[in-house]
């Protein structure tokens, strides 16, 4: 050992410097230091366990959320090697302290290294107050402990004997880096369930020791089970269609099923990681799908009229999973969060597998084919009828009751540049009144909402037609509803939900988002739906009254001031019109949260949880304040 002392010290300094660099710029490694970033730590460790399973070792992963804020990820793989590394350190010490050490071990097949992660377990260690690794391997139980972001606390040593194999990693995220963050049982469950679908025949268990919650996922039929799960609250038109094939080194696995709903839900994955923003594989799928149906219809003399079916027509009511495996040398991701596949080869591979798979299926299942085509044709006709109706309204040739329904409640914007205009949906008449007087008349329209909004989770179009409140929203936006909705016809570039910052306000937000999700989804997909964020506090300063948006900001302002006068805003109605405009509506000062639906399938599940009959999951959801709204924060 003596001969290694010097190099050991030198390399140790280098290693600690490396870990220090991670702490200085955590965002570079894990994207952000908010809740999302903190969960990246979990995905990082879980992905190592999943890699082990993909390579054929182990079938079980267990995640424990502890009361002290630490988390354990255990697997029954082969266990991290426990021998000495050439540097003179134990292999586990190298794996958990040297940046990018993980790669050295990975020599087979595909890696779970989608976009941001795949940065290595040492990054997790660097961002943790302590980390503890227990390894079952070679008849022994071994343990190594780290503290202060990667310093060895207790070097690797044997602590027992066992015939089992596996790795157990526990860590406590550094609270100075991840301020006010907790692990979310719901978020972790959602992702683990997805992994269990994609892996098949793996058991993944998640346990929250604080709230006594647990979940266990095990699916035998992979993405077929996934599609069945997506459609469990809907009426399916046929059994799940499944096909897979490999083209130009790219493995393509697709499951799809039509339901009687109008919604389209396509989720895609690359090497077991979700691609929230789609990419070339989704484009290929859509092209192959449209071609297959149009060719089948033509060849069987089904299509009436001269032009074929649009992509949108053949995707109405479709739920699908596209899972591709791409070797590392072809992997390419795009976009800020690396959630979009860029690999050009994936487009042709998926298109051709989809076309061939569907062509074969349709020929073998005539009845199903006719059923789906009938639905697609109805969609096409409905779209054409809606377009004509809108044109008539424009030309004034139709006697519509638009004005009457909206009545005196909608206060329109005077400007005619629709994409610049904003519609505020405001909770309560009094806040609505303030908003009316202070708004920018040219670009801002106000529609006050009275009372509770209808829960649209299970509502039909007829239910909407019978609902005064939602009808008003539909007419104000003026772009149709359901399958006839066309966002390019919207009277507003932004639709902004403005409620009190309390539980009732959140409830109204969720109800409205459910409505938009089910009946005007493209509005969300196009990033046109927003939540306004009224301030939470006001303070008296020498300059007069100032507004404070968040608890963190308040804490910051309170520093060193014992006699600061703080007022808490209970609702929009407490502000006068001027205050409301300045803090919440003025594009120069306000903060809007864009409602994002990259998580379409999960969002609908969440809505189901929130609005369904079961109270417990709803409570948990609200407590955790899972945010499918709070993604893009900009001024
Ligand atoms: C490299 C080689 C071997 C196992 C692993 C890495 C491994 C890493 C992790 C991380 C979390 N769980 C893990 N399980 C296994 C196998 C060495 C051998 O036994 O041949």
C-alpha cells in the first residue's frame, strides 16, 4: 500500500475538486436545484439498478422514502464490484466519487441514459449530506459511508455474511442546495410504474415511511399492459394492437388501441426514458399510421370523396406507446430539457415498422379496421362541418346566440390582433370587477366566473352544452370544442386563469384545466393556457407598499428587519384594481405559469385521482402540490 500513498493523495484531491465543481454548478449536472432536480438524484441511482436488470441480472427494485428526508434505492442485481481498483481505492469508492466512473463498467447493450441523466452516481454523492452504500456480493455484506458530498466517512468494510446479491444506496440530499424540497411519493411512483411497464416482469416497490403509503408495480405484458392502463377508464374499440421489429439497428416496439373518446394520447420512450417532447420516432409513427389507414381504405374502396384522411382523423381516440431502443452511437437529443429525440434514422425505422405492422393487422382484422375507419371518417366530417359553421359565423350568415350567451359578462378586448389578446378567467365577481376597470383595454378581455366549475372528467359534450359557465368560455374563445376545436381560430393568444391563492382557487384551477384538457387540448399543447400568480404578501417599506410573490422572497426581505409590517393576501378581492393590475396582470411585472401537458397521460390520471371518488389519493396529491402547471416560469 505504501507505494500508492502519494498518488492516492493526489488523486483524492482531484476527486474532491471534481465533486466541489458539481456542488458549485449543480444545474449543469442535474438540470436544476428545484424539486425536479432533486428527483434527478433518484433517477440516477434507479437507472443504475435498471441497467443491471436490462443486462439480465435481478428483477426487483425497492425505494424507501424515510422520515428524515433520505431515500433508499435497493436492487437484487449482481452488486457493485467490491474489489480493489487499480488506483488503490476500493471499486465502490471509485464508483461513488469519481465523476463519470460509471461508464467504465458498462459494456453491454443499451444504457438507460436518455437526456440529462446518466451523469453518474458520484454526482448524487456530491449533492448529498451523506451517502451509505451496502453491497451484497461474493458471500459478504460490505458497506462504505460518505459525508459532506463525497468524503469517505467509513471506508469499505465487511459488515456481515450473506448468500444474496444486490446493492442498497441511501442518501440525504444536501438541503442547502435543494431548498424546501421533499421527495414526492406520487412523482416517484409515476415514474416507477412507467419503468415497470417498459421492463416487464420486474417488480418495483415504493414505500413512503412518513405517510405510510406503498405501491408495488409488476406487469407481465409490457407496453400492452401500459396501453390497457391508459385506457382503463375508457371504452376500447378492440384489443390492444402490438407489433415490433428492428430496422437499421433500431428496435421498435409499439402498442396501440382506439377508444370511443376524442382524445389522442401518444407516449414515446427511447431506451426506457420518456421523450416528453416527442421527436423523430413520433413523427415516423404518425406518418406510418396515416399511410397505412389511407392505403387500406383506398385498396378496399372505403374512402368516399377524393381526399384522404388527415393524421388528426386517424389519431382521434388513439392511445399509443412507442418504445424504441437506439444504440448509443445513433442517439441524439434536442431541446432545453433533452426530451426530444433528434436521431434522423429513427423516423424511417418507426415509420416502416408501423406501416408494415398495421398493414398486416388491418388485413387480418377486417372488422376492427372498418370500425376505426368509420370513426376516422366521422372525425373528418365533423371537422369540415365545424369549419363551415365558423365561416358562416364570420360572415354573419348564421344566427348564432354567441352574444346572448356571453351576455354582459364578457368584457372584450378592443384590439383586433387576436394572437396578442389575452382572456382572463377570473374567480368571483368582485375580482372580475376590479380586473375590468384596470385592464389594458386593447389587449385584455375579462370573463368573471361565478361559483364552481363543472367537473369535466366524465362530462360529455352534451353536459358542456348544458353548462352556462363553460359555454361562456367556449364562446369567448370562439374556436370550437372537442374534436372541432381549432386553436388557430382562437380569439386569444393567451387564456389566463386568475384565482385566489388558496385551496378553493387551486380547485377552480384544476377544474378548468380538466375542461381545457378534455375539450380544448390543443390550447394546452400550443402553450396558450396560463395560470396567473397573485402575490401572497404585501409589506410596508419606506417606498410604500410592496408585493411579495413567494414565501422564499418574504424570508429574504425579512432578513435583519424585526419590525417589518407584513400583510397576507387572502384573495384577489382584497387588492384594489390598481394593485391587481400591477401585480398580477401587467405583462411587465406579472409572473405567469404556463400549463404544460407534455405529461398528457399522467395528467389525465392525476385529474382522475383529483376528481374521482377516492379521497385519500386526492389529499396526497394536493398536499404534495404536484405541479403539472408550474413548469415554465417567465415574465
Ligand atoms: C459493474 C459490474 C457489475 C455490477 C455493477 C456494475 C452494478 C452496479 C450497480 C449500481 C446499482 N446497482 C448495481 N448493480 C450492479 C458486475 C460485476 C460482476 O459481478 O461481474
